């Protein structure tokens, strides 16, 4: 099979289109023909070696954990699925090696859900990691009807899903974003505020009594404003800063594969209740350039690779 892979840690320059052996499904895995895979910042952080000590890398390493495709071979004990089933998955494994930016990928069934009819492969591939991160953060933080929520990086890949899920839960959402994304946030049901020195004043103007929940999807000191903005008894959650847990008694979240959560997200998207933002779709040979674009930090929505 063809795949984008790297043989050593480094910049996007170490990525190359390679011919690799076809993977084989384990007893509780399925072999999937990749119809679409989406890119995430964690992919290039792993490629640069920043996840050493958290998860091992086996070279040649194929990046990618998000996938949508068709099962072409089933493992020995996979009663959940059959050959020909269309699935999506957050196909994270115990090591970084056989990822999804390839023509074929082995997918553990514990990470996969059926793709609903009416949901494109491209949109399905854009959901797993970012969508699950958003859903699990919103739930862990206890966001519910009547809550007032501040979401940092609300227009980003994870933040845009969290914004919509919080709105669907009945919460009032205030989201931080650059000025150019304010209209986009309004379209998702949020009230936008700009980053910068006036953030606390602007946010307090919208929620004078403070926020019930603060969700951080950007880091870079976003939690420094918690003392000024969180109401007494409120909850903080972050995917980037352990201070959410260690200093503020909230939650520091590392997303987990969960087929039930993934099925819920996929159905919401298929029903049109959850908007999936795809910034661009590229061919497999263009994946290295797509990672360079992603690393530039100005992409709204997901970059999707279609082998």
C-alpha cells in the first residue's frame, strides 16, 4: 500500500510517500480501505518527538488517528462489523506506527462506529479526535441547560464542536476568537469576544456574575484569567494545561476512543445538528504540504486527505 510515513523524528520534511506492506487485522481489529483521513496537531507533535515518554513510536511511522472508510477484512473475533461496512474511527493505538494517512489501516473495533447514511466520508473523517475531545470535555465539565460557558479558541477544530455541543445542551456560550472568526462563531450560536488585553473586560460585560464553566482548547496562558472570570463553584477544563486540574480543581483531559460517543457525534452530523467544517481535501501525495499548512496555525476547520 501507499502511505505517508517518516523514518525519524523531525519537521514535515521527514514525511515521504512510501510503499509499505499491507497491514493485517488483529483478532479484535478490522482492515479498512481508507476513503478519508483528517489531520490533527497531535500528529506533527508526535512526529517531532514531543510525545516520547507518553506513547512509543515504531518506525516507519504513518501519522493519523482519524479515519473513515470501508472494511475489507475482519479479524477473528469482530462480531460488531462485517466486510463492506462503512465506518469512522478514532483509531488510536498503543504505539504510533500504522496510522490513517494511508490507503489501508488496521482499526481496533473498540475505536470505531458505523458511518450513518447521508454523512460523507470526508465529514466523517473530520469528526473523531476533535469531536470526541469536545464532547468529553463538555460532559466532564458538567455543561448543562442554563449554564454560562466561556470557551477559549471557540472557532478552532475542537472549540467549534464544543461550542455547538454546549449550545445543543442548552448552555449560553461566549467564545474567544480572532475578529475574523466572530461571524462564524455567531453562526454556531455563540457570542464572540476578541483575544487580547480587553478580554476580561469584554467577557465580564457579557457575564457580570462570572462563568459556570471555562473550557480551554488553546493553552498559551488562557487560564490566567480564571480568577477574574470563573464564578464561585464553577468548573474549569483544559486539553492543554494541567493547571485546570492542579490549580483550579477541574479537569485535564486526554481524549479516549469511545464508539458510543463517536456514533452519537456521527448521527448529529448526519442529521445536520452538528456542523462539520472541512477547510480542504487533498490527495495522499499532498499530505506533507497539508501538514505544513496545518502547522501554520491559521486553518479554520479540518484538513482531510483522500487516498
